[in-house]
């Protein structure tokens, strides 16, 4: 049995990656990971309001649970029970570190499809994971 890590967010690409993993790795162990990026809280004007950070984090955790519930509904169609984990950190680094520390053998993730100048300026979580990962990474478009 191969241990598969599937990063998810609210994008269609991560849903496509999950469906790909469910179709291609039918007898394997699939774990979903959602990354809460604390940098996102720092970019809002409300971040300086006392108590906002805690509220922001609780909302981010709630959103992760909603994502996991929706993903499990999709997995139910394949007869698969998913493991889930929420981590806090920079997405690409956290995905790679989690995969290494927990002996995953493959990462399946969506691509946001950035190209050209946008990709150069903003970078890509998927691209960074591919570059840093010591294990195979499948990017689903």
C-alpha cells in the first residue's frame, strides 16, 4: 500500500487532484492536508485588531473542516475513507516537510495553472513542492 498525500484548498484544481488520486490509487492510503498560512492574516487591516488573529485562525480551521467534509463526500463515492490533517505554515514547505516526516511515498496536487509573468512574480506552491520534494509528485491540471 502506497501512502498518498493530497494537499487541498478551495480550488477546483485541488478537487481534481483528489478525484485523480481516488481513481488512480484505489487501494492506497490517502491523506488530505490543508495548510493554514499565517501570512494571510498579516495582510488584512483587521490583523492589528486585538483578538483578530484568534478569530481568523478559528475561521481558517472551520473552513478546513468544511473542505474535509466535502472531500469525504467525494471519497464516499469511491468507497474510500480519507485521513485528514491541518497544519500551519508556508504551504510548499509545510507540504514537503509533512510528507517527509510522515513517510508518504507520493504527493498528488492540483496546479493553479499560472503561466508567464504571473508565475514568475507570484511563484507557485505546486512548482515549489515539485522542486523541493524528495518523493514523486503528480500535478493534476
